[in-house]
C-alpha cells in the first residue's frame, strides 16, 4: 500500500475575515477571522490567473479593510485567501457603489475613479476620471478622447492642448491653447516649426501664430513669422524670397489705404496694366528719372501740369508733333531776339490753343 494512503485528511472549511496588513514585497496578507478573531499572518491570496514565469498573470495588490474568504485546506496546509467577499451596503444591498454595467460587461477599477471597462459590442472605455478618458468604438473604427489637457510626445514633435487654471478653479473662462511643435530630424534639439492656436500667453491679440526656423539646433534664427489676430489684423514676416502664383485671377483690395514699397527695385508686369485713383489724386515719383515708355502710343490727358503752369495734354498728338517740326521764329533785326513763333497755316488751331494767338 502506498504511503499516500496513510496521509490523514480533515474536511476543509472556509471562514470570513478582514485584511489588517499587506506586505507588498512578499505579496502576503495578515487577516483576522470574523468569528474566532484569530490573526493569521503570511497568507497568500488567489487571483484569476498567475504563473511563475516572468510575472505572468492577472493579479492585484489588496488593501487593508477588504473582506475575504479564508480557506483552511483539508490536507492541513497553511490557510490562504480563496476569494473576496462582496461588500454590503447599509440596506444589505450587494451593489456597494459598483459601476453601472450591462450583462456581459467587464469592469476593472479603483476607488479613485480610474477604470477599464470592456463593454459588449466591442466598446472599450478606459480613464483616469470622468473628464480624463478614452473610448474605442468599433463603429467606423473610431477613437474618442475626453480630457481637459492633452499632450502627445513623439520623436517627430509634440502636440499639446492646455487649459491654464489653478487646481481648484471652477470657472471655465480660462485661457486655452493648442501648440504643435514639429522637428525636421528626430535628433534635433528643438522643433523647426511651431504652430500655436488660441490664447497666446505672450500676446493677448494673437489667435494664431506660426514660426519656422532655419534648423532644429538651439538658438537657430527665425525665417518665417506669421501672426493672425482676433481684431482682424495680421503680420507676415519672411526673411527670404517670397513667390505668389496662381493659374487663375489674383486680386488684392483694401477698403482704406494700401502701400507697396521696395528697398531696391520694383516691377509691375502684365499683358495690360492699369493704375487708377478712383476719387483722389494719383502720383508717381522718382529720385532721378521717370520714364513713360510705350511701343506705340503714350496718352496723357486732359491736362498736364508742368512746373507751375497747366498745359492741354496734346503733346503726343500728330498735330502737336507737326507743329514742333514746322513752326518758325521770325527775325526782327540782327542782334535782337526772335519773335513769337509763327505756326503753319495747317496748325493754327494749335497755336491759338497754346498761346492764345
């Protein structure tokens, strides 16, 4: 007969108890039985699954005060915590402030309102509180985040939504800012581009700003600066060449004033160019020479202001050119100045118009 047949066994029994101490190093508990008030130290506790290989399993660290069922094995070995007794409310309800679930839902959480819920239908809900959670929805493969502040850090850059408020602030009227920082290379010291949308801490007027640097090294120079303000104003700054182009029409319009200036050269080129002052005066100035050139004809009218006098704008007409080529000045006598010009008969109307003759 084998030796196993001589092992004496007794019926196993289970007794309720309460955890009074937790050893987080050895994963053991000290419990006191409910009826005999017997302290039991060094108790192991069962979990849904565990394995000795590399910490595998589903396990947790119990807390002092939790209610347990203590099993005293039939073979006389050391007792252990078999399961966790349900907490009862004053009305003897077993709900005990548990999260509302539907049949088939699985919940994992703590008293601090952080949780993971596997819901039927494929929905996964996890969070650190009511306003700090993420949901995975199998409908259209959607991920939704709900939070007050959000931060994403990657090797390629950072993304942040921030709300500036104190810890116990209840007023929702607080500055909000979206900040996107993008790197050119993963090992750059700083981002090469920074986009900010919302309430700017350094400028109360700005609602959107973009800064682009020449590299991702520390202290690199700003090459492009764009600011869009909530009062309708804007600022564009470019440290290099700028080219705007379109395959169709391009229009620039100002209800009040518009100015164009260049430190060096400026050119306006097109199949047809028109410069017009609708209601006021227009002027063109040059420090040295102002040329008006046309391949066929230059029109000026109806009057030309030369010096302090006003002259009819007829200088470019064929009659005016003919008069310049054919008029003569009569000589009164030798040594005396010539007299008024004598226009040819064909251009008498020009003479009368210009000189009142």
